[in-house]
C-alpha cells in the first residue's frame, strides 16, 4: 500500500516539474524590442546599445499607450538610464494595468550623437507569469470546489477515505488536462471555422464521454493493475461538473492552447487538493461523536463550509 | 394512491434529489443565493428531465445497450442546448446569473441516473411523471435553500426588502450554502427519525 | 462485425437527430436572442438617462450610436476610425491619425440602424477602407439627442474586477458631469463585491464633475447614514425625505470620495477606477473628434 501512495506522489511531482519548466521557458522569451514591468508604475526597456543621456532625459521622446487605446498617451513622470546607458526605466504618474499590453515608442533614438530612428517596444507580462497566475487562480484562489461549488457530487462521494481520494484526484487531473486540450482543439479547428459555436455543449460532453470510455477500454487491456486501481473513478468523471466547466470557461474567455492546458491542470490539482483535505477530515470524523442526525453527509457539508471559509483567505493573492 | 401521483410525491419528499439522494449538489450551493435564481434553474432542470425521460422512454428499443450511456448523454445535451437557447429569449436578466449552470445541467447526475434507473425500463407515462416529480423535487430544494440564504443573508425575498438589514452575511457567501444544506439534510433525517424511529443513512452521493 | 456496424449506425442516428433539432431551434431563437440583447442595452441606456417605467422617454429623444474602430494601414500605421451618423440618415467614417488630425472621410453606404449588428458592420467598414487596411471594433458610444441638442453621452467601459472583469456604462451630461453609472456585467461575490450594482453605491458617482472625477479615490470609511438614505430612492421614501432634502444631503457630500463597500474594497476600487478611466478617455477623444468634425464641416445628426 505504501508503494502505491509513493508512486502517485512521484507522478504528481514529475508532472508539476514538467509544467514548471515549461513556464520558466516562457519567462525566458523576452528579447530585444520588448520591455517588462518593474513596479506597477514602471516599465524597463533595453536598447541593446548605449544611448545619449540628454536624449533619454527628454520625456517627450517617449510615447506610451495601451495597445487597445493607441490614441491615449500616458503621462510620463521621468526617464532614467542605468549605469551602462543601455536600458531605461520609465516611471509613470499613475499606476499601470499590469494585465494589459503596452506599446512604447522611442522617437529618434540617439546613440553617441547619431540618430538611429524610431524603436517600438511591446510590454506585457511574460507568458510564464500569465500561465502561473492562471494556474494559481484555478487551484487556490478560485478553487473549483470551494469557491465555484463545482464537482460537489464526486467531492462528497469519494472523500470518505484518503486512499480513494488520492486515486480519484490523480485520475481526474489527467483526464481533465487531456480533455481541456482536446476540447480547445475541437473548438478552434472545427466549431469556430464552421460557425457552430452553439453546438459546443454537446460536442464537449461527447468528447469527454468518448475519451473516458476509450481510456477505460485501453487501460483494461494494457495495464490491468492500474485499471483495478483507477478504473472505478473513470466512469464517475463523466458526471463531474468541472470536466465540462473548464472547457466552457476556456471557450468563453478565448484561451489559447497553453492557457487551456494550465487551467485544466490547475482545476484538476485544485480538485485533488480539496478531495485530499476533505478525506483527511472525514477519516477523523468517523471517530468523533457526531449527533446521530448529522452523521454522514450533513456533517460533511458543514465541514466543507468551514473549508470554503478558509479558502476565502486566498482571495486577493497575487505573486506577479 | 394512484401510481402517477405517487411518483410525483416520491420525487418531492421521500427521494428528494438534493436532500435525500444527494445528487447534483453543485447548483444547490452555487446558484441559490436568491430564490429567483433557484426558481429559474429549477424550471430548466424540470424541462430537461421531463423531455429526456420521455425521449428515452419512447426510443429505448432503438438504443443499443452497449452505447446507452453515450446516447443518454447526447439526449440530455440536446435538451440542455435547447433550453440554453430559449432561456435568454425569455428572461435575459436571470439567465445571466445562472448561465454556466444551465449549460452544466448536462452533467447533473440526477438526470442521467433517472434515465438509467427509470426511463430505460418503464413506459412513457410513468417516465413522464417520474421525470416531473424529480424535477419538482429539485426545484423545491433549490427554492428552499435559495429562500433561506436570501432571507438570512440579505434580508430580502424575491428581491424585495423585508428586514431592511443583513442578519447573517455569511449565508450568501460560498460557505453559507454548504452550512444550509448540511442543516436541512439533518432536519430531513430528524423528521424521518421521528416518523419511523430509524436514523436513515443518507444516500450515496454521486 | 455486424454488432459494430449496428452500434455505429444507432449512435450516428442519435447524433444526427440531435443536431437537426438543435439547428432548427438555433435558427428560430437566434434572431430573438439578438433582439433581446439589443433591447436590454437600450433599456440600460434609457435607465441611465433617467427614463424608465415611471417616466416614459419623450418622443423626440433620439439615441445615436458612434462606433470607434482601430485601423491598421497596409504600412503598419495605426489610426482611428469613427463611424458617425449624419443628418438625413447618412453615415460617414472619419479616419483620424493618432495625434487627432483627420486623414480622410469615407461615405458608408448603409443606414445607422442597419449597422447595429456587429458582424454586418465589420464587413461594411472593412469594405469601405482602402485595400490592405484592417479594422477592429473598439467601442460604441451613445449620444442622446433631444430636439437637436445633445442631452447626454453614454460611454461603456471595462475594468478588471475582483473575480473577472466588470463591464460598466457611464452617462455624462454635455459638460461632463456624471449623471449615472450602471454595471452591465460582473461576477463579483454576492453579498460582497456584487453590491457595486446597488443604488447606494452606484449613485455615489452621480453629480461628480470632471474636476472631481479626475482626482476621485476610494476611502475605507463607513458610508454616512444620511448620505446612504439619500442615495437609495426606496430608502429615501421610507425615511420620508423630500426631494429638496435629498438634494441638500447630496450637495453636502458632493466633494466626498467614494465610500468603499465593507469587505469589498477591491471591487469598489475597481469600479471607481473603471468610471474614472472611462470618463477621462472619453473626454479626451470627444474633444479631438469634435475638432475634426468642425474642420471637416460635417453635419452630424446630433
């Protein structure tokens, strides 16, 4: 039994490592021609060559606007160069909206007295930061079970024992990630080109049902051991709201493939976490003196309410 | 008692989908911050449940037993999409509040379990009444929770100010929904204990 | 083999039947749904202008939309396009460069009411522009006109809220005093952030002039009791306040900042920031647009 638990922990660790490395790859893609946020009212841009201090000090040489509002110039307070005069820090009078994209145009960049022409910089959060925010949001801040109240049927059904809760959590996460990416592909390459958006519910649930059935059949033949451990949960997954909610949310907010995948992963791990926490409490509850009429589900609901209260504490959490 | 009436009654109290069968809890917590939302979603569920039950009861001999689950899912998804298109025409304001959950009726366990356990074995008329009974039971549950949460959480009912202050704000927060359902379930258990002298074990929840 | 064939056939039949029914219902309801959305929007605008069930909108009140597009020329330069209704139900597209100088004025061969549908409008605008230009719709502003005089502007805006984004609409008088704020979409928590939709919060913005809006901020103080009852028409009635008293209390608190909702400071700040941003951007743009209209001597409908 101990082996079994360890192997699952290993799967979780490997999966998180893979996705974290994907995210850090995303962070590294900032090159020349792009800038980054420093504080919430500061942007750093790098010219790739030393520029003249006198030119840079003149704030009129810089034009900054939100990408969606190119006609509204933001008031710049000051521009300061670093010691090597390669990168400039632009400070604004008002805080910027860090979730949107900004365009910085530097007019007539002057280096060693020579005018080099205009340079444009795109400034936005790096892909890695955006993905990490989505991941954290889906897993903790907007945990699908405790703040969006989804997937409750399974949540109360399989949280009696730690053992089963871990199995369910892992099976669910895997199916969730794969079906999120499949539904995204179907929506982008089939439904949207054909203007059949109104069929998305039927297509998404069909995809999930067929996928689950296929995994069930394949697992049964290929790896009977794993099937014995996880097979029972597969059937239940089709009636879990989260499995349909995540593709629908992806479709509504127009998420790309990576965002869809990360939202699926966050939702899956968030569900697994909720399941595990609940199972730990319910195992202990078995030994407690609960009033007879509250035994079983009623007390489980009250406990879930307490969990929901504590998850309110994550609200407003942001790292970037 | 007439069997059809009994089927209706059965869905309302003895096998109430929310409090007794403990199926489809997600909407019971999520949309019940006001009676109006509960009413809207409840009506949508009645529509889907009745139409799916009838469809399956009529066409059950055509559906191959091997593929009955995918076929049921498609039947439910069909009626859910239909109601999802009709609701915004009837009442756009309330639809905005319950939009995601109307779409999620597809995965409500109560509907597919009634198709599997009842409509796939019985003829059309009893299936209709079973579906209607379950739907009404669901509507009743949603409205009851919605009324309690709206009244204690905001001091209002159906959007009308009654108390003029918020007695217990926690009731409309996520946690409040869980508490209310837990307590109502306990009350149902207690009533049954008083009537039969037995403590019932609440149903398998999935 | 026969089994597989049979299963495939029956599943296909189920799917085809389902899609046929769906297609039929979609065709029947799609138009009604769009009409409903339009009607809801019109109702919100009328509500912001102070008309509703109690006070019917006068017959000579006309609401004109102004569509703003962001245009990218084949050379990659960005410009703005405003679709304006002219007198006599004609429409023009005025293209301005980023500093506000008019580039060109293009006649649009359609009536303003036929441009309400976005897909249709996008097609017409893209067709009118020179080849290779791309245009993206950015915003629709509404101008209420009564008897040839501008009565009010209704400007939509979007801001990141606590959970998802908040869509709002602000109505402004011709001298840029806020006359109403409506929240058209939000997913804030009921009981906490969702209170931004309530009268007592929204009405705090009403009466704020442009100068006040520019330096408006949010304070974490409880809403004074007299102010609270004057902001909510139902409460004012319960307390027996006369119209003069309400006016007096509002005037007393006119220079106050926005009082944050208890337990929902982030949502309160978000809506306030949304209103401030929307108003400031609109005022800047309208000055530029009015200047361009004067220069090009267009006889616009409002």
